[in-house]
């Protein structure tokens, strides 16, 4: 057995799991896949295999989010639109004026769960009943992160209205089929792990129920094999696989809402559908999932393409196996960035070097072709730039200057969001807003 298999078996035994499945991805493919345990944790049942389905819980939300962003890319909706602009039957509802982006980032202020029975353990209702169930805003929209399963039910409904068919059919045809994820389904099919609750201190187990969650299904109902979920991890670490643009993938991975947890450091945030974590200089994206009887985890590092997925059929009790496998994989499989950088274009080469914003020195470093990085003092306003149409215009990709334009003026100075950069500190050979002191440097 490999070191990965050894770690997986140790997790099974030490945490008393019925079964566990995991996979490592790297370089755009599945590098390792392993399983341990049996379908219901007893010796008399079949062993789980890479084809065994587990419920993936809230990882379902990432599929819904990607489909929403696909609609955004196609111009069929905008994520800054309000719910009432895309659903014509929500007038008077508390959530009518929250935006799609707020639903995606869990900043809508909408309550976390439904008002009915514990929705994860009871048959779900249809859209009309959920809509009219007096869902309320518990926080002012846009003011803080507040995880909302109900919010993703609304996003699933938006997909249905936009496409004129059930949300899962949209996800299946738009994402699952192109990615070859045939073992990802709305309800369990074929070989499936049984949902189990493991007693915290005794060698006892309790069967967990499984129902169709109805209108709440977009929040956490999908089932998948470990092989299928590994394919989704490859997608999460990549540039869109032709299903969305690279810019949209990068947008979805921007940490937009900090998960501010009591007495804990800021280490995680929410993007447009994906969760984002920081570990020192490293940034990971993915999502966790939990439903009665199941736990799931997907975590990838886009910068290296390395990631891990873990599935188990227990309500609680999974340990650090995911992070441990990720550390092992990163040490073994991460490919160092190439020391060779493509030659910059002539116009970028002409911009390379030191520039001054007033007396403050900035540096432009070519990154190959038409791209470059503007390095700010102490890194405070450093940003990457890429061409934006006109020959002498670039657009910022991140940090302070994200979305802002850098333009080469006729006099050779740079104009960046109205700030003037010149080759010398307050160079008298250039025009500055407010003019320069006529005595100059003295």
C-alpha cells in the first residue's frame, strides 16, 4: 500500500468510520484514489469501491453556483440583479430585494434554515410552499457572512426559471455530462454507502434517513462517487475546462465575505459559490459537505493544481485526513513554477523598471507576453495587469487596482486611476493634477 492508503486506513480505524474514500488530484488529473471499509461498516457487507456513491452535502452548492455564473457569462442574468428581477412570483417576500451575488456569498442576511421540520431529515416541499413559508431576513443584507441553505434553494429556483426545467437537469447537462461525471446523481443509484451515525464513545451505530429535499435540494442533495468528485476537484483547480471562462473561474475564487468566527483568526472566506481558505501564503478553494450520515470535503490549491477530496458515511467524526493527504500530495506532486518566463512584448519591455508616484517608487515586472505586475512599496497596492483592448491600455486583475485601467499618456507618463507615474520623482517634464511647486525639489 502507498502512504496515502496507509493514512486512509488509519483514519478508518482511529475514527471508527464505517468507510472512507479519498482521492488526490495534481496536474489536471487524478493522481491517486483509495477506499477503505464497507458499505454500512459491518463485516458482512461489500467493501466500498471508487464507484461507490456518497452524499456530498453542501458541495452541491458549488455546482449550482457555477451554473449561475454560466448564465451571467451568457448575459442571461447579472449577479447584481435582485431576486425579484429574475423570479416574478416573490413580490412581498422578505428576500425579494437581495441580490444573486449576496445569495452566492451567503451575505443576503436570509435565515440559515427553513421554518419547517429539520429539512435534512424530512421530505422536502415544493417551491411554492417554501416561498410562502415566511422566510425572513435575520441580518441586514450585505453586512456580514451568514451561511444560508435557504439562499441556495432560491438559486436553484433561479436556474429552473431561467432554463425552464429542473435545476438538476441543468447541472447534469451543463456540467456533469461534459466532465464525465456519470456517477453524480440527485438520488442514490447503484452501489451506495449507507448513511450512519457512529456513537461518540461506544461501538454502536445508528442508521440515518434519506429523503428527497424537494425545493431545498440545491443546498445539499447530490450523491457522487470519489472518482466523480475528484473530477470536480480538477475543475475547481483549473481554468474552467471550457465550461466557463478563466476570468469567471478567477472571479468565483475571490474571497468576498470573511467568515468571522468567534475567538478564531480569519482563515476562511466565501467567494461566489466556493469557499476560500488561507494557510500562510497558500490559498485553497473548495467546499465542505455534511448531511445526516455523510461528510464530504473538497480542497484544492489552484496555484499548484494539487487537491484532495474525501468522502465518508458518518454524521460526525472525520479527522484531519483531508489536510494530511493534501500536505503529503503537495510535498510529492506540486510542480514548482518554471524559472523560464516568456519574453515580454516590446511595449511591456519598455514599461519595465522603476516608476514614481510622487516620491514613492513602484516597479513594473513583466510576466511574459503582454502581462506585468506593478509592485508597490511594501506590497500594499501591488497588482497584476493584462491588456484591455487598446494598444496602450491595461486592466488590473487584483488587489487595489482590480478593474482599473493603466494607460500610457502621450507624454510617456502612466495614468492609473488618475494617479500619475513618471520615471523620476515629480518629474518637471510632465503635467500633474494640481501642478508642481515651481521651485521644484529644493
